[in-house]
C-alpha cells in the first residue's frame, strides 16, 4: 500500500510498479545465490578443484531438486495470497498465511530428513565420481539438515512479496549474505574445514534469515499477523495452494531432473569438466535469477489485478515485462560470453577448467532471450489459476527432450551435449506461445 492507502500494483503506473517491485526481488535473489557462489569461490580457492566440484556437481543437483520442488509447491500460496490481497479479503489472507507457514515448517522437516537418508543413494544414482563422493555426501547432508530454515525464509519472503513488499526480504538477504561470507572465510580459509565448513556457514546464515522473516510476519507487517498459536493446515486452502503449486512444482522440477541426468553424463567427462560445469552454473545462475525476479513480479502483478478484476492492466503488464526482460536477456548473453575467461578464473586457477567453462558459455548464454516468452506467459497463466499446459510443456520440452538428447550425445564432447539447452528453449517457445495466444483472450473475456 502507498501512503494514501492505495495498492500501487492495482492502481499505479504499470511499468513503474513492476520495476519498483522487480529490483528488490532481483537484488535479493542475487544475494541469495551468493550463498552458494561464495561457497564455491572460497572452497575452490582455498581447498582445490575437487572440493569445488563437490559443492556443485551432483550435490548441487540434489539440493536444487528438493528446493525447486518445494518452492514450486509454495508458489500456490503466493498466488492465493496475492489474489486475496488484491480483492481486499483479510480473512482469506490470514487463513492462507498460517496454512502456508505451517506447510513450509512441516515440509522443511520432512524433506530435510528424507534428504539426509537418501543422499548417498542419490549420489550413486548420479554416478558421482569416487574422488568427489565423500565430500559431496557431507555437503548434501549438512544442507539438508538446515533445509527447514531455507524453506521458511523463502515461504515467508514469498508471502511478503505477494502483498507487494519486496524490499524487506532484500534487507534480510543482504545481512545474511554478509554473514555467510564472513563465516565461509572463517570456517574454510581460517579453520581449514573445507566443504564441511562451507555447508555449516550456509546453514547458520539461512537460519538467521528464517528467524528474521518470521519476526516480520509476526510483528511488523500491516494487515498480517503470524501467530504460532494459529498455525494450522486448512484443507480447503491447502487444496487450492496445491492445485496451483503441484503442477508448478512438477514443471520446475523437470529442469532439475533433466540437469541431474545431464550431470550424470558430465560426471563421466572427468573432474575438470565437472568443476567447469559447477563454476559456469554459478555464473549462469545470475541470469536465471533475473528471469525469476521478472516471473515473481508478473505473478504478483497478475495475481493482484486478477483478484481486483482488472484485465486491461494484466495485458499491459505482460507486454511491458516481456519487453524489459528480452532486452536484458540479450545483454546478459553478450556479457557472459565476452567475460567468460575472467569469470571462470574467479573460481579456479586451472587453465583447462577455465577453457572448458568458456566453451560451455558459448553454447548456452547467447540463447537466454529465447526463453523469455515461455517463462512470462507461464507465470501469468499460473497467477490466473491455469497451470496444466505449462506443466505438460516442461515435461515434453525440458525433461523428455533433454533425456533423449543426452543418450544421442553419449560419447560426444560437452559442447555437443549442452546444445540441448538452446534447442529445448526453442521448442518451449513455440508450444507455450501458441497456447497463450489461444487461452489468454478467453481468460480476460471472462474477467471482464
């Protein structure tokens, strides 16, 4: 709400409101990614390339899969709260708040325990090289032990963003990222604890962020008051959250599943290639954080305006976001390719690892722009309670196609293997764009 008590997302200048909301999300997402990036830089510099590959590679894919799946589930809560907030229904907001927080708390504990128990068989399933297995196992189990803190923070920040507050989650992340850097240097560089120290530093920092976001929801958020005494699961609200969140989780998980299968192939290419892929993923993540920030922005914008019954604002908002993100996607691709040698050298002193990373960047980064429309269209449809087709599209384009390509590329070099990324982006662009062109006018007509 602005100073006059009006909701800027449903009443203000569209492109300005989107950017006001977008930039704190983007900066926050960058700081959140710095948790793992700092782990990689510090570990790679002070503990060597084997340790670097151990905090990425297979361990990164496993942690990413569990995290991505839950955050897909929780996206349903963001949509439900955004719609209720746009409709100014405080009762629905309160019920969704307590159901969502309880879901994150229970989910973090259950998924964390499962992650600890299944870490070893999952690393074996991904054919993790023997020289990386032991340290990878330690890293996965430590992060799984602290998963509940990560999920509580991300659910809490998602709830705040659903009501238009993207700044305070940013402030929390800046503070916690600073803590993580200090703890990384202390545990890894100072005490020589390597992968173990990097994992502990991350968990402590994430725990601090979970405490802070919980405090904001309990004491410092107008129109919203979290109470531990009121924590519960409302079956009807949870059903609505999962009806949106589960397909979203499946769709998002397809990226991670395909990446895990690709990781298994990359693991056969030796520790240098695994280390290069780990480092490139840390660089690549910064672009996908930009994409994610746009997706969160348009989901909140469309969700609130959908609840407020304003179809014209939805149409203009989608158009503006696509234009802004497409320009940044082209610029990001040029920057990553041109600066790849320097960026890779931040992670390792091995020239062979750097050279492999440069080759990888030339295959993927120039094609970021292709995936802009599928991402924004999918996020908009999700905010309007339509998620089935985008889930099917991701299964076909991202998962099944990449799995087939992995087998086709068996025995080839890493550059040929990773061509599946730009090709799958192009297939998704075609399918989702055609569906959106047919479905969106019908949704807007009903809203009018």
